[in-house]
C-alpha cells in the first residue's frame, strides 16, 4: 500500500472527525496455497499475504466512545460505547472492528475509545479473508496506539476470538495469523496447534511462473450453517477416534482410522480430507524447500479433488475454473478458502497467463456464469504501520 493511499485515507478521516489521525495502518487479505479446513483441526496450513489490504486511519479517544466509518458506507460514522460492547449486540459490518475492541478489553487491556475510518481493496466474499484483514488492521492500530505490546500471533488469537464469539463465525486461526504475520516473498508454514511458524521462500516470478486468483463472484458467508456443520463433523470424528483433534491421526494410520469409523460415511469423508490435506501441506513445504516448485501443481489438484469429493464444499463455478485451467495448460489449480463459492488459485507458466485466463473467461461465458475476476497473487507483507 503506497503513501498516496495512506494519505487518501487520512484525508477522509480528517473530513469525518475534524482532526488528523494519529496514524494509518494496513493489513492484507490472504490466499491459502494449501491446507484447507485444517486450521480448526489443529493442523497445518500454508497461506501467503496478498497486496490487497484493509487500511485504517485511527486516533484514540478518552471518553469511552468508539466511532467507526467505512469508505463503502455513505452514512456518517457509527457511534458505540465500548462499555456496552457484547457478543451478539452488533449484527452489522461494524461487528468486526467493534468485536476486536471487545476482545482486547476482555483480555484485560484498557481501551478508552477510538475514532476509526476504514477502507479496503480485499474483495469481499471471495474467500480472501476480507474480514480477517479488517480485524487485524484495527487490532494492530490499537496495539500501537495504546502501547499494548502484543505480538502478531497474539493479535491473531484475539481477532479469532472476536470473530468466533462476538461475530458468531466459527473460523479457525489461519486467516488472522496470515494477515498479521506473513512476509513479502514467502508463504507461511503454520502449525495451528502451537502457532509455530516458518517463512518459506515463494518467488514464482523468479522461476518463470505465476499464481492466479480467479474470483468466481459466487458469494459465501462463514457464519452460515454449512461451514459449522463441517467443523462439528470433524470434532465428532476426533471424538470417535479418541484423539484431541484430527491432526493427531497419522497419515500412515488413515486406513485403520477409517475402518474404525465403520458406517459413519460422512464422518469418514471429513476425516480423510483433513488427514490427507495435512500430508499435502507437508509435501508442498518439502517440494518448495528442495526447489522443485513446479511439482506442487499436482498436489494442488489433489487438494481440490479432496475438497470437492470428500469435504463437499466446492461448487460448479470453482470446478469449472480448475477443469478449464488444467485443460488450457495450467500446472495446477484448486479452490481456496472456506468453500461454497469464492476463489480458485491457478499455477501457470508465465507465458500461459493470458491463454489460461482467456479460457476460463470463455468457459464461464459459455456456462452462463458471471464473468470471473482474475488477478496475479504476489506474496506480500503482513500487517504494518503505513503512515
């Protein structure tokens, strides 16, 4: 995010609140390279940050008032009292930033209010973590302004709690950690059990490749029931197998575990996806560290098949992206994000960007679908102060 964007957000803050902001912060959306729905199973994930960001101009207040404004909303700022914030009290977009204030205060941090103006270039509903970016940018701003001394992974935990408890969406920890902790030019290998991290170099351009994001423009919402059903099913599977989480089922023991589940066919499918997906994450890490980047393509395709057939969270538009891209010469492709819409990622040789993009666009037109939005995903910096 450049200085010009920070200045624009600061100017709007001055128009709204009649004073200079104390600072401007940015937090990115993310793409998950591999490791889908493993985060709430204590498993492995591998996201990287996008150049698209949520941006916040913020100043402190000392009167217990929280004022929130979005560049997407024509009306004036929404005014709330920090002492009145409680789970379920806010059903509008403001629940994400106000939930962060609630979570920080519940954790014992004294916040006396804030003026906030928000703008975002992260596509909403595209499976690219627009809500996590919004939460993390507010958390980072308040952490800096109130000198809370929290590290990125701690802010991520608090943002996850805000979304789980205050907003009511049963998301895992990946999105917030990616937004808070990713580094430019790297993918983040994250163990969601203990939040240990490794930054894995991921510079496709240097190797003559690109990773495309194809936003199908099919919207989803994590707080709706299907996501929660998958999570509950995974928890049931762990209970039936006598483990704390499905992460504890070794890949080598998968067949025996599935046999123990008997005729619980739906649970068997969920377990199979999570266990094999964790193995796929470890395989991708190994391939990247050994310099065999092109070999991750087939692993992405395996991941899509598992999400489509076992976890059953794909949709016709996502399947069409994957099938068309592969037929047009892509090295690999899969859906990414929570599912039921959103985006797919496509790994291509640099020379194939235009033909693959055109093939997907033409396939969508022939199917009568909305024209997809396609852009290159460049591993970018995590949350930071921007002005």
